[in-house]
């Protein structure tokens, strides 16, 4: 048997101080923001609060404290699956609560300006672009092809880094998609949409390599499990890791494609309305400029 019994999946839990601390801080800040918004006489949809706390924080705690967290040190597939969920799924569920929008409404003007400057910084704009996020995902997953994965999996510091930094990175990647601000041309959004299809292929590569490899990639050649009958061999453990990593990466791309399509449709409608509002003289001048540019 290579997969854990159902009672083990549901009944395995561990205490993770890092995850509990981060969850408590995030919950407190979010509720403080909701209170500030309502104190100013503004409304905040309860559904967003429920999404952030129930879906976002709830999924984070289940991933970190449940079976995947409890066996993350012993099992490669638990560690890689936990990392993939913390990078893709948990940030997407947290972003449904619109934490950036909440911060904009809750903070005073100087603090809001600092947040806007941070979000508009070139580093975050580039990192949160669909042109770069596929590369970031591939780089994260490529860690599982190296001995660094064994170090992260087998040490408390490595586990803490994954618990704290991976979901933060995922938020940077996903928030620009859900809380898109600023102007985007139809051409730019179209390019993002096409590159998202490239991501379907790119982020599958590490999972495929892990699945097909005949040697142990993370350098940990001995089984470190509890000796339960269902514990897989090191190689089978690695194969399961590749299977799950490949599956999660591909499934996680579907909502991204949907979001990009919705953004493309919204931008296209906006550009169409802009052209409709032009006078005949303005449209003629715009056409002359376009034709002149093509001749030049």
C-alpha cells in the first residue's frame, strides 16, 4: 500500500507555531481593517470576510496543521503537495477576501500612499505579471529536483521558510490578477492570456521529471517514516510527489485562465466604448496617424 488510509488522512494533525502565529496575525489585521472601514461609515461585504477567514485562513491551517503538515518531514509527496497548495491554492482563496482593497479603504492617506507605492513598484508589477509568474512557478517547483528539497524537508528552518514565504510569494503572484489595478491595453492582456497557456506546459515539466526519474533527486535515500505499512519506498514516494505536483500545477492554471479571460473581455469592452465616444473627426485623425505610422 502506497497511500495513507482515510482515517490517517483525516486524523493526522500537528502543532505548527509558525503557521498559527501567521494565521493569527493575518486574521487580526483583516478584522482590524474591517472594523476601520465600518467605523468610517463604509460597508464591507461579509462574503469577503468569510472567504478570507474561512476559505483562505482555513485552508492555510488545514494544509499546515493537517496530514500534509504532519507528514511533511517524512514524506516527499506530502512536502511537495503542501508547497504547491501554499503557492497556488491558499493565496487564491485568501485573495478572494480582497485584502488589498480592504487596506486601501482602512488605512489613512499616508499609509495608503505607501501601500500604493509598494504595489506600483516595478519589482512587484513584474513579479505579478502573467509574463513572469510562469517562470517563478517553474523555479519553485525545480527546487524539488535538487538536494535543496531534502534540506528544506528535513529541517525545522526549511519547513518554516516554506510555511511563511511560499504563500507570501503566491499572494504576490495572484493578487494582481484578482485585484487588478491600473490600465492595461487589450494587446497587453492578450499577450498575458497567451502566456498563461505556455504556463500549462512549463509548470508541468518539474512534475514530469520527478515522476519519470529513476533515482532519488533530493539526496535522502533512506526512508524516514514511522514504519507504517502504508509508507511508500523512497522512489515510490518521489513518484507520488511528481504525480501530485503535476496535477496541482495544471488544475491551478484553470482559474488563472478564467480570470485573464474576464480581464481581457473587460478591457476589450472598455476600449470599444472609448472608440464609440470618439467624434468622426477624432476617428479620422486617429486613422490617419495609424496609417502614417505604418508607412514610416
